[in-house]
């Protein structure tokens, strides 16, 4: 089934996906790459938030991916009064912060000047713009979900201690659930990031049409190298992730307080390197034996390649972890929780390692340190899993064939 090279897509995002140093940016760019590699022309319209401000020159970017890149500066700072008002609104405060007049004006301009086949909304945060899109364009509206937003807040609620924050998380989860399930009726097609999410969204809306498109890996650009060391004395552990995301903060703090003391007491030669954007001061200032706080690193792939075992200790959150895909593609051994592995097809002790308690983490680390050949094989298996099942061009063709079949 052929795909016309003149197909045009407008991708809407709530943040500028440059530089690609966090999971959301990697998810956005991987989907755009999958489309472009199959002959599709993609334009980008991003909200340029003060929190993730892009201030570089567009000329410094690789413009082979997008035909046009458009950005609209907005302020998403927390406003207590707006927050309180939105507690009783149909639109959760988390989403209302991204509804801005200037973005609407730019969106209308693009829709008037261009004839798009599809408008691709990256996450439910862009769904408030659907009525405007349908008013000014005949393009089909695609929603790409990175996770179940309500589930993030629900898991934060379950993990919080009793108090105001726990009750607030519960209400935000309820509010987001109502909004998220309602907005499914406004889209033309769903692109879910995992089988699990597609099934759960279809439980909300049984007649919903959609496909699973995971975060992909561009095999032509991968920098794969086996760096697992045979000498256990030189093995290093690492964490990398956006530390302005609550589930990452929660999981890392849990690992540092509950797991690392047990691990370091048993293996005092180990070093744990922690890297991530927007590292909070409460984490940056921690002084823990064997732990090195790196902050934001210039090149994530180079950082990953310097170390051996990736620690992904998620206790909440939802969706699919792009950093796990990256580390697996680069041949690293991943130790993560059941929640961390959600959305990724992998098998415990074959191409990943699962651990859900402090004792589990310590036992897995001990096994890896004492079985270097098996540790290396797990990393190799992880690499080939990503190359065989998450390759960008192949999955892009699958998506386009699905859209062609559904709409034509």
C-alpha cells in the first residue's frame, strides 16, 4: 500500500522538543522521524514555555526533520487563584496552563495558509485546541498519547502520605480522568504509545479507532557499543531522566534513601552517577557516599555509554520510558520496577532486570556483578530487542498504512 510523498502533517506540542534530552522530546521527535522517513512532510508548532525555554538559534538545528518550525512563547508559572478556580472547572488546571491566545492566533494562521492532511496533537494537553482546528481545517485530528495522564496523579495519590497533598492528588486524578476520557470523543484517530494504554483508552470509549506506535529508535543514527566490564570492581550504575517530573523525583529519592544504603554497604566499590535536567536543589545538595550528582549532561548517549547498569526506580508515572529505550538500544542493562517497564516488551533476566523492593534491587545488582558474562548478554539482548521491534522507519510505515486503511 503506497503512501503519497505529499502527505502533510502539522504536529502540535506543549514544549519545544529541542534539545532532545527528555522522554517527551524523544517521543515527539521519534514520531516525526518515523513519518518523515516514509516521505511525509511535517511542520511543527510548539509552545515555548518558560520552564523549558528554547532560546537558541533555529539555524543551529538539524532542519532535515521539519519543513517549518514555529514556536510561541508562553508563561506556565503556577498561579494559586487560577489553580483554585480550575479545581471546579471542566478543564484541569494542569491543562489550562497551556491554553494561550497567542498560540491560537499562530495555529489559525498556519491552518489558513496550509492544507494539512492530519493535525497531530502530542498529548491530551493540546486537545483544548480541537474546536479551533475543526473550525479552520478539514484535516483529520490525531491524538498521540504519551501516557494515561490521570494514572500519574492516581499513583502519586496512592504513594503519598495522608494529608492535604494526598487529597489534592486524588481530586486531580479524578478531574483528569473525566477530562481525558471525554476528549477521546473529539478526535478522529488515536496513536497510543503502548498496547496497555490503547486497551485502557478503548475501555473508556469502545468504538475508538487507533494504533500503537511506541517510542522508536533510529537505527541509522545509533551509537551502539558494548562497554560492560569484565572486572566487577569497575562497574558503575547510573540514572538519567528529567528531574522536574514528579515520578522521576519520587523514584530517585526512594532509591537513594531505601536502596542505595543497602547496596553500598554490600558493594562499597560501586559508584552511582545521577544525571538529569532541572535537578532540584534538595537532590543536588545531597551528600551520599558513592553517589555523584552530575546534573544536566551535554550528551545523554555519551553519558549512557560511559556507564554499565541503568537504574530506573519508578514507583508512579505512566506511559513508556524513552530513556529505557535509549539505554537498551545502547546495549545497557536496565534494572527497573514493574511500573518502569510498562509499555515495553521485554523479559526479566533476558533483556531487562526487574526489581520492586530494596531487597530485589540489591539481589539483582549482586547477581549482575557476580555473573559478568550474563550481564553482557542481557545488554546484547536488549540492543537487538530495540533494533528488531522499535525501529523508526518500519513503525512509521505501519502507522501510515493504518491511517490509509482507516480513512480511505
